[in-house]
C-alpha cells in the first residue's frame, strides 16, 4: 500500500494513464485520470492516437527493433501534421485491453479518426476488434516495426480487418504517414457526408 503521496502518485502512474492531461470544457485540467483518459470534449475535427501495451516505454524498449525515439517524439510528428491540417490531435495510452476498448466506445460520435498502434493486442484482441468494428470513423492501424517480417505469431492482425488501412515497418516515419492518411481519409468522409 502506498504510504505517502509520492508513492501514491507513482502508483497512479502505473494505471497506464500516462496521457498528458488536457484542459476540459471549462478550461481546467481534469482532476482525475479517468476524466483525462475519457476526454470526450466535442471537437470540430478530432483525431485520436491510441497506444497499446508497452508503447509507453519506447525509447528504451528493444531499440534495435523500435528505435530510440520516445512515444512523445512520435506523437509530436503526428501532431504537426494534424495541426497543419486544422484538426485536433489527442492521445490515449494504456497497457490494459479493457481501457482501450472503453476508450474506443467513448470516441464513437466524437472522433473522426483513430490511429491505433495496439502493440501485442494487435495479434489477439478480438475485444478491440469488435470495439473498432462498432466505431464509425476512420481507423488507421500503425506499427513501427513490420510484424510480417518478425515471429510468425505476429503475422495475424485482428485489427486489420476493421481498419481502413495499415502502416507498418517505417519506424517513426509511420506516425507522420498515419497522421497524413487519417487526415486525408477524414477529409473525404466529411466531403461525402455533405
Ligand atoms: C508493434 C508490433 C507488435 O507486434 C508489438 O507487439 C508491439 C509494437 C509495432 O509498433 O511495431 O508492441 O505494434
């Protein structure tokens, strides 16, 4: 049990809610991690990057495979693309499958596109597959490495059948490419709906 506030803060970070805490609709920083994670403030053009298990340790995690850039480095590349296109980018990360499923639910009717690097959940999370199947916006699947050039258990993606497309194997360039794809597909969806 945490015995002091420092330990409690550290334990709170272990919940997987490493997301920066954006202001809520009243302009205040959300007071709880739950509030920050399920940030469903309306937005004119919201694109969300979702990061699954172990992506929070990019930079030090198997750099020979994933490189030395941190998740924040990757996000800032995507942020530039999304901001230049006039859209808003938010990011959610969790190491927990259920949190990601609930985050997808919370984005229905809120986000125009989801870019998802589901980490290892890519290969077996039918729950995430089903959640994304029920999401009406654009879905871009993203991987830093090329799972098809790795161990056979990585060859199956259960996210791919419910994604508009997949970007993989381009390292950190992938976040830029995924953001460009999400912006363009989102634009087309908006045009089609007018
Ligand atoms: C990954 C590939 C997955 O197979 C792996 O489990 C990851 C990262 C990638 O970005 O290359 O955690 O999604």
